[in-house]
C-alpha cells in the first residue's frame, strides 16, 4: 500500500491529555475513518488491504481481528458510512441493498434493513437498539429493527439531507440540510397500537364517523366497521372472501348511514348492503359481473355498480356492466357496451367513466370522449360539491379537471403514486370540495387546495405504507395503512400551531425573543 493510502489515526484521552491508540487504518476511496464505540472502550479500524476489520481495546492497546465472512468484511471496509450500535456490540454499514448490522463477537448478523435504490445510506439507533432511522437517496425512513421488512415511516427530503438523529424522548427525527437543522415529528409512527394482521382495503365515510375495512385472517378476508377516530372495531360485517379472491370494494352513502361492499364469488360478485346505525345487513345480491366501482346514492336509493361481465376474456376489448341493486331486486341497466374497462361511477350514478377517458351514459349506452390527453386512467375522485374531478393516469400524473372532464385545470403531480412505483394512488376530496388528498405507495400523503391547483401542496410523511384510505373531518385528515387503522394529521392552522408549540415546549420568552428577533416587537406565540 502506498503512503497516500494510509491514514494516521490518533485516539486521545482529552481530560488526561494522553494518547490512547495510534492504529494504522486503511482509507477507502470514500474516506471512511475508524469508528469509536459508544462506551469509549474500543476502536474499529479497517487494516491496510481493506478486507480485515480490527477491534482495538483502548485500555491496553491490544487489537483482534473480527471473524466475519470475508465478503462481509470487504463490504464493511468499502462502505460509505459506519454506525456502531448503542450497545457497542455491533457495527452497521451501508451496502448497495441497504444497511447490514453485524455483531462483533460472536460473529452473527442482526436483521438487515432492506432499502430500495442505490446510494450511500447512514443509520442512527435508539438507545435500546429497537428503532432505527436511515438517511439516503433523498429519503428518511424509520424502522423497527425486529421487523425490518417494511419501514414505519418514509419521508422524502432533499438529496443533501444528512446526519439524521432519532430523539425518542421528544418523538422527533432531526436532520441537517444546508447547515440548517430540521425536525420531523414521528410520534404517530412510533405508536405501539399496530395491527397484527394487516388490512387489505379500507374506506372512510364522508361524515367522518366510520371506517370500513377488509382484514386478512388466515386464509380468508373478513369485513369490519371501525370507529374513524381511533380505529376500534364497532361491528363485524357478514360475509368473507376466499384466499385467492380480491378483498372487494366499499362505498358509503353521503350521510354515512348505509354501507355497500362486495366480495368476489365464482362467476361474479356478491354485494351486501349494511345499515351502520342498526348494525345489520339489509340486502344481499349476486351480480354476474366483476365490480370495478359502486355507489350508494342519497335518499336510500338502490346501489349502483359498474364492472366487467363475468366470463369476458377479451383483454383488448372490454364490456361494461351496470347494475341497480335494491333491497330485494337487481336490474341490469347497461350490458355489453363495448369499450374500455370501467373506472368509476359519477356521483349521480348516471354515467360510467372508463379507463380510456370515455364517459358512458347508463341506460342508453351513449358515450362521449372526455379527459383528452390522459392515458389509461388508474384512479378517479369526484368532489362532493360537483365542481372538480381528480384523475391519476397510467403515465403517473395527477391532474385536476372540471367535473365534466372537458377542461383540465392543472397538473398537480408528475408522479401521483410516488417515485418509481406503478401502484394505484388513493384519491379523496374533503366533504366541502376545498381540499384534495392523494395517498402514495410509500405511505406519504400530499394535500392541495382545489381552487389553487398550481401551488405545490403540502406533504405529510408516510407511516408504514401503502395508504389504503383517506378521510376528512373539519380539522383533520385521517389516513389508513395496512397496520395502522387511523392516523390523524392536523389540517386547521390553529391545530398545526398548537402542535408546533407542543413540540417546541412553548413559545419564546422575552429574553429569547430579544436574542433571535431583536428588531421585532415582542408578542406571545403560544
């Protein structure tokens, strides 16, 4: 090894002004330096050659080589970042696939944090090692180290964000961007009331009272009504699906008093109607179609469904079925109208919007081409006030249109589901139509004001995605993910200010005000 490939490293006892160790360390092309264990007893060093890891005890200056497999030692010495775990017993380092953590003695690997993409990653651990935060590739992620398969939270940050540190006491992650320390509230993600069996599908009622959910249990899927405030189960609904069947769809009436839901069966779909207030099933019917959307109109009218007839095997030319299902009857309203796959029913239940942007009138079968420029629609949401239509297309974009789909008002996002995913996003308008929210595959949520679509909108960090459902109350946005039935995010400025004051421990006193804002007159901020 040439002289420029060697690094002189010194470890000093500062109070006693005494040199403790001077190991010779190999410096990788990324400039990796030795790491001191948190207990201050040992120093971890890659020896010249870059394939041997040494642990040197500072008390006596003795060193011993770590007996990891050669490939693991090579990965550690070529890593861009090192982190010694708080118990001083293991070393975490970044690899192209994520972060690996190996115990120094005995030589064994702890659960690996599998991170997508590529780039340099760094990690920080809680004092007990049970929680970790990772930074890299423009993402901050929070993990339970015992369940490393899916992060508790993912949050997109600037590419130059570094040095994320986890503060379990305050429930925040602090990270550095351009010399400025920023804080990310992760208390919701750290909550322990997570479901053991994940939810597969969910929907909130517009009145903010109820959450309908499909949960996988063993080889079947069961249906539930939950309290939209805390996610507690209030009713177990009738029916279940087989292991190979899709979990079905949910639709509430506008007043939240009626729920319609579907379950696939052999040769079609079983539709059930449930009274939320009386907690009982009021109707059941089997439709010989695979339902793509359903609607519960106001005033207690029959449920309307649209879908593809059972037995249709032509992937290039689909047919649309529309059914009206009452308390005891089912009536086919539109059958075998050739076109593209159905996407959504209009709020009045009179038209079906197909994936190719074709609007089909139920009854007559007449069609009109709308949403020009959109490619293979994947998700649609109509605003309750009848003014707007949000569309997620196969090209990844999220756009806002007038309700008829004849005039595009703006492009809200170039990637509605999230970077690098082909998943279908979840779209939801607030009951007054003022706000539009989109839930992504990575669990993040973006929020826009419908009247100002050219603004970038606000982003809420993800908590164990993907997002299954979004719901609104007057001052909250509620989010459902597979293992978190309800997560509440503040919407009103007053609630956001209260939360900021809580995190800051109160507002500035007069002395602090003079220090940080000397040119402004003092006023109470919290």
